[in-house]
């Protein structure tokens, strides 16, 4: 049975990066490549908030959405696509699993390299 996971995070980016991220988020992916049912792509894409104007000297791309545990690979897949497109990207994401033994997955992005750690609480 699939559980509900809370996904939230952000990417530090430039104005040009926001345009690239928006294109990647809004474009329908190659259906052979996607790790979830194609009908769910649009739904999960609604979690992105992209502001093209910098707040200070940096723009931020935010993501927040509750997804089914069986679809969590979509989050990793999307972040891999974004980091492959934009060098030197930094950010942080967290996936909370409240229905299980409560665990947190932390996704750290440093210079477009993704690392994932898990903590049980």
C-alpha cells in the first residue's frame, strides 16, 4: 500500500536558470523515460513555484507537494534532469514519511551533485 509523503525544498538559481527550470517543469517528458504514470506528471508539477525576479542577488525555485510513496522516484528523476541541465546548482529538499516509522530523507544539491541521506526519528 502506498503512503503519503511530504516533499518540500528549494533551488538557488539565476534568472536564466529559472527559465530553464520552468521549461523542464512545464514540458511533457519523454514517456519512456518517466518513472511514474504520465497522467500524474501535470499534478505533481503544480508543486513548483518559480519566481523569475531575484530577491536580493539570487532567484529561488521552490517545490512543495504531498505525493504517494510509490511516486517518489519522480522527485529524484526531476531533480536529476534539472541538475544535469544547470551546472553549479545548489539546494535542499526534504521528504517526510509520517505514515511509516517517521523518517526524513534529506536531498542536498551542491554544484549540481545530488546526495541523499535518511534519518529515522
